[in-house]
C-alpha cells in the first residue's frame, strides 16, 4: 500500500503545473527575514502553454485591475496568467501565450529577441526591454495582435551603442515605469566607462541615478520596480560558480537621497545558498499590491533548475 501511495504521489508531482515549495532556511519566525515577509511560494512546472514551451522567464508585470500577470521569456515569448493576490496567492493559471513579433507579424531574428525586462506603464501598455541589440518597445497584450510590436522608444545616446556595454548580453536587463520619471531601465552591469561598482538607473529623458552594487563578486542588476513611496526596489544577484555561494539581494534605492552622486540604499533581504536558502536564478520583479511584490526565477531551460514564484511583503 505504501509503495502504491508513493507511486501516485510521484505521478501527481510529475504532472503538477503549480506546486508549493519552500526556499527559506529553517527557523524563520512568521516567515519574516530582515526587511521582508514571505507570504507564499510556488513552483511553476508547465511543459507548454498554447503550444509554446514555458521556460527561461526573465521578468513579470501585473495589471491589478484586470488581475493579469504577464511573464516574458528571454527567448522572446510572452505568457499571460490570471492571478489574484491576497494574504496568499489565491489564483494563478495560464490563459494565453505567444511569440513576440515585429509590427508586420514576422518573427524577430534570434539575436534580436532576447527580451529581458518588462513593465506596464500608466496607461496599461506592456513595455519590454531587450539585450543583444538594446531596445525598449511596447507590445499588444490582449488583442488578435497579442505579442506584436507597436512601436519602439528612443533611448538615451549612451544606451544605443552596444559598444558601451561590458557585453552584448549585459545591456537592458531591467525595466520599470515611474509615475514621475516615466520609463526607467538598468543594464545588468555598469557601462564600460563607469565604475564597476556603480549601478545606474536611466530615464529615457537622460536623467540618471547611481547606487552602489553589492559587495559580492559579479553582482548584477536583474530587475527593478517602483515602490509605493516612489523609490526603487532593486533585485541583484551574484553567481561565480557551482562551488561558491549564489546570492540574491533585494534592496531599496532612495532616488531623492544622494550623496556625492550616489543614491542611498538599504538592504531588505540577502539570500545566500551557503546559509540555507534554496534560491534559483531570480530575474523578474513586479508590484502586485501595497508593499507587496512577486519575484520569479529563470530556469535557463535546465532540468536541474526551477521556475519559482515568490510572493512577499516589504515590511
């Protein structure tokens, strides 16, 4: 009987689309850690949605009015989920998927479809940023042209030339929309001419905010989001090899509090695999309610990695 139960349990797990997980080390009181409280944790293990392989999710955005959670893959794929967030994740299920396409409906060439950042602007338009050939554009999100490009935005001069980036794969990694400053973006690593430990958030009108990168080696910005008070929530990650700790940091960057050209920042959580955290390659961040956010990991289309969705509150 026990063998049958284990078989059925494993069979159910293999076919599960969404399952509960726990990335935190034991002993967290009331799921609180430093400046955050973890509200819910899910693993997403879909094989495909609408015939499109579900993998390598690089960012997310949430439309609170329609209860739609958008996910973009760095392979140029767009997924839409119905999602409701309360004290826990009350609902989460896929409704559609499409490959990102040009205005004329044709596919992007492989080196131009590396979609990394995503956000919704004040009018609910779906904006996506790209690496390789850096660009920001907005796309149809709920019509027959779902996933098709509408128009591109003009970038500040220094962000247009790929030679300014430390690598063609280290350009416009993160995207957010600010009610005062409009579209904001950040490169994964500082530009070549900048200090290696000075990260920068760029507005499309040329305004810049600098802040210190974390002390861990190769610390990179993977996502940004605007907080309720107008400051920025920044997701940084550091990975230097299998034998070394993988570190994910959530921190608050104060846009209006700068000293000697650097904005003040405050660490809200630092999750380290060598300290019991079962984290993965977190790349996406979205605000879903007052002081409440979700972050998602990129499984790199790798059997040994996972797509994790973590729902948390900034205390």
